[in-house]
């Protein structure tokens, strides 16, 4: 009973926390959104899968969608689902995902939430995050929050990509090898249409060099590797360390 009450309360506060799967029924394919840089780099592909490229043209965006075009994606043939919904509705659908080195992923989160000129989002303000936080204090704070309560920007990728203890993605690529992985994707899936714009991943395109240097500190990295031990072991096993 208590679990059910908590579940209802949690859904009211954060109704989209577990909705990380973009399902494209026409293509029999789902994309798990767990690393924001990958999502941004994949925008042209996602719009093609959803069939919303024409909407981009009408909006004057052209062939290289930007951050403001996410809402247009949901005017197309796409569904935003939880893992449970995905497995129930489309049990045979192929799921692909791109993951990111946790240090760079959290550096992006720090820059987006703490160093941003906008007010701290309510979720973070309620948990005592402030614009005055150092990178080390930020990591200490997120380390004290479990994946059950974590915002999707810092929830572990392992937690987002598992359902009932099983990995939901059929294929997982590293965003660090984005160009090659995207080429592999195109080889497997014929999408037709004109060639999509090329894209490459560089950590400095998503977080400043100063922030990346701060997240390269050995003490901070130790905290990150303890907090994201499951991510390192599942997706970056060569970098896994003992907590």
C-alpha cells in the first residue's frame, strides 16, 4: 500500500522521469534517451524517424534541428514511453542507446543546472543545490541522492536502461565514438531521403574547458566512480574501480 501511495506521489511530482524511450513504430525502433549530448547530435535522425522533417522546414529550421525543435518531434509518428510500456506494447521492438562517460555527463549537468544564468529548477532548489556550488560540492550532493529520486540528467544510465534487472537496449554505443556508431546505425537501417548532416562529438562542445578541467580532479573522479560504479562496470568496464 505504501509503495503504491509513493508511486502515485512520485508520478505527480515527476511524471516523465521514467519516460526515456522514444518509440518509432513505423521503423520498429526505439531510442533510449539517457545522454543529452547524444540526443542533441541525433536530432536530425530522430526527426526523420518521426517523419517531422517537413515541419522543420515550415518552421524555418532547415536540415539541422536545434534545441528549440524538440516539441516538433512529438507532432510525428513517435511515442514517449517507459520501459514497462515499451515492453508491453512493442515486445519485439529493437532498442538502441548511446551512453556517455559519467564524468563528462555530470559536467554537462553541472554546467546546465548550476552555471546557467536561469534560476535553479525547482527540483534542484528543493534539494539545496545553489548557483554558488563548486563542482566538488555538486558531485557530493548528487552522490547523496539515489537513482529512485534522481533527476534524469544525473540518474545513472544503468538504472535508466534496465527493467526488472535486465538491460532494455539491444545495442549500446558510446557517444565518444559517435561518428563510427552513427555510420554503423545507417548501415543497418535504410532511412531514405537526402543525406543527413554529419555530426561529431567533442566534450568541449557541451561543457566548457574550465568545467571539464574541474571534473578531471582525482578526488572528484573518485566520488563519481563510486556514485556511478554500475555505469562504469556495465558500459566502461576498463575504467571501473573499487568503491
